[in-house]
């Protein structure tokens, strides 16, 4: 398993007594000459299914990472990525680190 959780993100999750986080599917932007994929959003809790959308079976994998259940898109489950914590003013947000845009 290659996913990790940074010490800052782990402390954030422990303070809030969070046991499950979920990574959404990456957002893909197509341009005229290239395709860019933004880092996928990270949510506290189980997968959030957008209204009217169904998640095909097998499209997500549940991993156990440092005592936290991590739901990730199956095609990303073997990637070397990290869930980290960023701060903007007084707002804290979980993000995926190590993502390549292309």
C-alpha cells in the first residue's frame, strides 16, 4: 500500500475523531492539445455520491492507512500519494499531495 497520511493530517483527523476519509474521482480538463487532471478532492467521512450519480461497483477501494479507513478510486489505489493538510487563513482542508497534473 502506497498511500500515506501526513502527521499534520493525522493530527487533524484525531482531533475531530474522524475514522474515515474519502478521495473523489480526479477532475479531468481537456484542452486542445493536452489533458490536465486536477488533484481529486478529499472528504471527511464515507463517499459522497452526487445526486443522480451512481458509483459502479469496484470503482472504489477501501484501504486501511495509519488506522484510518481511506476510500480511493480503484485506479489510484496503488499510487504513491499522500493525504495532507493545508491551511488558508484559519481554514483547514485535506488535500492529495504528490499529484502530477498531466
